């Protein structure tokens, strides 16, 4: 069995080093003016198309449609706010 055949394991330490290098690279890009903070934030989003106002719970067994949970803030009535 060669080294390439050994199982690969996730290394938290290596992942921390990767993230630190990435942050340093991003800070350098910002300092040089290659990218704006807003552009960097958009670039860094892992789930660009994720809707933050609702999540899928499951599929309806009869219709096959996705059942959604709305995450919209509950409106505050004037009586509750005072």
C-alpha cells in the first residue's frame, strides 16, 4: 500500500491554516485596492443563491411539492411595542 492509497482524514489544523492564508490573501487584495469590501463579501458567500427568508423542510408525499418554513420576522403590533 503506497502513501497515495492511505485513507484521507480531515485535519482541523490544516483547515485553520488554509483559512488563515485565505484571510491574509483577502486582506492584501483589499489593501491594494484590487477588490472592494462589498465585492469580497459577495465573492466569499458560500451559498450565493440561498434564500435567507425561508428553508425547505420536506416534500409533500402526495404532491411532491416542497414544504417551506418562512423565516420572516413576526410583525410587531402597536400594542406589543408600547
